[in-house]
C-alpha cells in the first residue's frame, strides 16, 4: 500500500478579494453560469422539439451543447461554493472527479468538432451521397465515439493518477487538473506511466486537429468554383470554424498560462485558467443561434409568440 496517496484533500488557489468584492464576484459567476445553462438548453430544446432539425448537423450541434453543459457543471458549482467559503478546499476523490470531468469535456469538444468537420465535408464535397453516408446509425456511432473515447481515455489517466503517492496538498488553480495532480507525485519514476499515456492522448487529439484541417482543405477546394457551395459554406461552415477558432485560442492561452504563467499575477493566472471553461460554452450556442437560419427563426418565432401572448394587441 506504499503507492497509495495519503492526501485526503487539496487546497486550491484562492481569489484574493475583499468581502464586498467576493459577493460581487459570486453574483457575476452565478449570472455567467445561469447564462451558459440558458443559451445551451435553449438550443438543445429547440433542436429536440423541431422535427425539421432532426438532421446530422443539428444532432451534432445538440451534442456539442450538451457537452458544454457537462463541462461547466464540473466547474461552476464548486467555484460558486468556494467563493462563499473562507478556504478553497476539495476532497481527494472530489478533485479526481473534477479532473476527469474537465479532461473528458475538453477532449469531447475536440472530438465533436472533428465529427462536425467530417459532416460538412460530406455535405459539400459528396452531396449526392450525404444521406447514405450520414445515416442515423452512422451519426449515432459518431456521437458515441465523440463521447465514449474521451471518457475512456480520461478515466485511464485518472486511474493512473490515483495510484501515485502525493507529497503536496496545494493545487495552484481554481480547479483540479490531472497533470497538476501528477506533478505533486513524490517520486518522478512513478509518473512514467502517466506521462506515456498523456503523450498518447495528446498525439490522438493532434490527429483530430489534422483531420479537421484536411476536411476543410477539401471543402474550400470544392467551394472555390461553386456559388451554391460558397453560400452553404458561409451558412454552415463559418459557425463551425468560429467554434474551432474559439476552442484553439482558449487552449493556446491555457497552455501558455501553464508554461509561463509563473511570471504573471495570480489574478491574471486565474482569468487565463478559467477562460477555457467559460468562453466556449457561452459563445458556441450564440454563434450557431445567430448564424444558422433555422435555429434563429425558430427561437425568434418562439419569443415573438410569447410576447404576443403576454401583451395581446
């Protein structure tokens, strides 16, 4: 049992603000979480209730929003609780669960973006075969792939981490991350299995990025000489590329923060640490809601109908 961690809880990085500012920050964070839930649930419900949207692109978008809700649920409730507490503490098991949720959320986001890129490739480059290739069975299989694979890989990483003997209880973030827990291991030799599997995970998701790039190279080639395809690209591909750009930029800033953040103030480090869990879940449904005509018209129609019911002329 020598390799079993004796750590029972972790101390997280705190937000150094006065009591009044703490209340204001709690209110702002709660408002942000409510907004994330509102916009994502609105898009999910709109797609589920409208049978005209039971198509691969909208099903994948619904999956994307569900994943956003899943990821933020692993972050916001704990942070809200901490903002009302004098000390930011999390149990050992709770830390591992949070690390799993956040890792699987990030990996699932990239997997779903890869599947969405494949869907747009088939829709634009092979339109006559679209319905046969993107059948309900194939879409279901791709959705399962985009969730189950990240979950399994994240679970293996967490299991490997749970075997480490840790020599510190301090995590220099507002939330738990697997690689930060691994860095607390007493003996570097124990981290070899974690490092190997983490590198395998990184390589797999780098290939996801290359696959997305490959898909869009073909999509852009197809759209160059076709006015109809260019219109389809602007309507359906631009939101996807915007979501991908938001994801990659937030990941880039998070990596920079992890590698060079020690030179920054704690406040800036905390802001850079949470932007990956705040910006994409808020922006993605807004980008798709405003850009995709079916969703925009359905939501605006629902709002107009409710206004007329409340305030009849």
